[in-house]
C-alpha cells in the first residue's frame, strides 16, 4: 500500500516537473526570423535581422548574443578559429544596451521598467568582421544564418545573401538541425547574379541552427587583412620606451669591466669555499654553505666516516660526522657551521652526528650562513652602490606595461569587474614564474632514488604555480579577449617580450667594483686551471704539497667542477685524507663516488624546505550565429 502511494507521488512530481519545463520553454517563441547579409570583399558582413517575438507571459524584451569567437569545423575535418569584431550596431525603435561577455556581444533589448506581451518586432543591424580568410587553398563564406543557442522555437525563416562579386552557385550549400547535422531537405533557395534568396519551410527547435557554406576561389576576399595600427596602440610605444630606458640603465650602470683572468693554482688567500662561491656568482646559495663541510674537515675540525645502515632487508650506504676539536678560528660563518653541526640537544653535548640528526633544524643554520654571505655590506663591497638600487623603478615600469597591455582588451571584452582578476592572478603567477625561472637558488630533488641538486626543481615549481594560480585565470579571462582582435594579441605579446627583457636586464644590473672585478678575475683564472690542468702539472703540485688535492676540493664544489677535478686524480697517487674513514681499501674512484653521494645527501638534508609542492558545411559549425533568450 505504501509502495503504491510512493509510485503515485513520484509520477505526480514527474508530471509537474515536465509541465513546468514545458511552461518555461513556451513563455515566448520567435514567429519570424528574416536575415539579410551583405558580404563585403574584405570578409566583413553587414547583417540585418528582422525578428518577431510572441510573448505569452509579460517580458521586457529579448537578449541577442552574437559570438566574437567561433570554432569553424569543415567537412574534411580541418578546423580554424574565427575572431570577429562587431561594429556599427543599431537596434531600430527600442532601448538596448550592449556589452562583451565571455566571447559574445550581448545585446539586451527592451525597457527594464516596462513589460510587453503578445507580438513584438525587433530590427538589429551590425557589421560582423572576421578578417582574413583562414582556409588553405580556397576561400569560403561559412556562416550560421541562425545560431544554435536560442532557447525557443523559431519559425518564419527567410534569408538574403548578397555576395560582393561573381561566385559558383554549385559550390553553395545549406544545412539545418542540431550541431553537425547536414540535412537540407526543407531549405529552398536560388541564386540570381550575386544574390541568394531562400527560406526554411519548418520550425527550428531549441538548439538547432541554419548554416550556409559557399566554397570560393582562393583570393576571393582579396581585400581582407588583419589590420594593425601601431600609433593607435600606445602600449607598444610605452613598452618600447620603457625597455629602452632599462637597457640604458644597464648600459650605464650595469655593464662590468672586462676581467683579467690570470692563471691561479690556489683560491684567493684568506677565503673559505663559501666566500669564494659568493664572490664568483655574486650571490650565495645552499651549495656554498654546504661546502664548508669539506672545508672544515680539511682544516682538521671534523671527520667524515662511511657507514652502512639497514633499512628493512636492504643495506644503505651513509655517513656520520665526528668532531675532532672545537673551532678556534675567527670566521663567524665557520663558527656558526660547527655550532650548528654539534649544537646540544636537550642539554646533551654531541661529539658526532648522523645524517638523520642533520634533518633536525640544521637547515636554519645553512640559511643563516647564506644570508650572512649575501648581506648588504658584502654586496656593496663587490658591487657598485649605484647599480644596486635600480630594481624598484624597473619593476614599476614592468607593472605599468602589464597593466596597459591588459586594460583595453579586457575592458572591451568583459565587464569592468573582471579587470581585477585579469591583472591580479596572471600578474602574480607570471611574476612568480619569472623569479623561479631565473632564480639563483637551487633545490634538491630525488631522481631515481638519489638526491640531485638542481635549478630544475625551482623551474618546475614555478611552472606549476604559475599555471594554476595565474595561467588558468589568464586562459579564461585574458586570452579570449586577446583573440577577439589580432591587434590586441600583437600588442600583448610585444609588451610581454619587453617585460621579460627588462627582467633579464635587471638581473644583470649589478656592476662589480674594482675590487670585485679583480677578485672575480682571479677566481675565474683559478677555475680555468681546475678545468684545463694537465696531469704533469697536477703531479708537480702534489709533490710540492701532498694535500693539494684535498685543499682544493671544497672550492671545486662551489665552482661546479668537482666531478672533473676528482677524475683528474684517478691516475695520480694521492693518500687518503686524515678526515675520511672509509669501509675498504682507499681509491680515488671509490672516494669520488662517496664524496659525490655525501655532498648530495648533505645538501638535501641541509637545504631549507621548499615553500610549496613540487594539464556544404555542418549545421552550427560556421562563424556568426549565436542565439538569445527573453528577459
């Protein structure tokens, strides 16, 4: 009994729902839809639409939506994207407003303070310019006389198409129905000279379209072109002027004098490996600070010991660090490194630490050392002060360019409220991507189960963040606006190229002082020797100083030549260092592999954690058309 009543209730609700939907779709119909199209030789169409609406309930009028961007799909499967411009819009004898909204020109016709019922006539006239013909090997007139996006039935359909010059009428065809339909049975038409007249004997239902396609010889629309007025697009001039200004700033303040790179067998006296890395690159990073591990070992403060750890059923090579003596030097960063390694935990003084111990807070020590190396006083020692304060004006000019190239297309295409999203999200996302792309910092990632220090991690994170935070809003808000007009696209692209160029120039704006240039030349000469040194010269240096290889080793890591340096000594007799305790017989090959693994592992655990974690034609397939609704 209860089941029967449930079935009755469900059936009643279903009938009510169907009745409601039917009532909604029958609130108005279009009883006449006559379209006159004058096709211009420049591929622009003067269109007049005579629309008669029968309102069965009180309405203010109709809303006509005309697409500004169309995806044209031909019978052979080829596709092209049409970006149209609408101008000279008129609505005879009625109040109307027009705006661009998500790829369409939306025309709202009627008085918001009055309603109408019964029959009402509307005449809409506009120029629809789709620019250069996109077909390969032929031109075509492929147009939705009535689009598929009306929400009601349409009757009384007729059309007139006036071509600009002679054409082959046998190449003309019509279709109607739902998207991709090719039916033409109820369409009658005839060509008289350059004019086609015809009608559709039937009713177009909601979602159905009426389309014409005429295949034309290549060059038929010979006058059509993608016009671009440079003088009318002030953002291009502004972008060029700002770029020239920044280039001039770099030319005057940022160009370094040519360095003299004398051959050097040792690094500059009195400098540790982290300081040499800072002087060589002009900035400090994690690799510089981590190199102090070997530097302090070579100075006799610590010992690095090979170990083997058992993880489940697998033996994993590892290492531990043992303190040999307290630090007694006067370098604050070396003292900080030693304290960070063996700092007391819970009041317990430590004499040795494992790699797992370093995971607990040691990255803060590394960060402090990097900050100390890159402090303002150090930067002003090796760089001219006049070249260090140019970033703010450069970034302001970049921001002005970004606003000007975005402002006009977005306001022409969207409501003003969309401007904030068009500027904020893409601006922040794109800026973050640029900073990460040209970042001078590195991150450690795992590749095939092994740690690898690389800038690639920064770039990948920058791409991911830029794509989701800035790229997606840009694709939905800015890109559709740019595709409406080629001029917008060219202006925006030129502006973005200037922004990237200014960003790069700013990165190289810092100019070295006489001292900074002299030190750079000596370090370059030292690095050149490490790369090009011949076997016999290295053997001579080792004979003069048996620990020469190990004295130089920490510096090779900050100069990026450690692999080459170790390989050069595979055939030179060198004793094991006192600060290294291996598991087997010493050889330079095994030692090199251990140091490579140790430095990468140390960099991984000592690096500050990353800030984030690291996708005829067919009905409705021509240009134009669109649809509408009542309101």
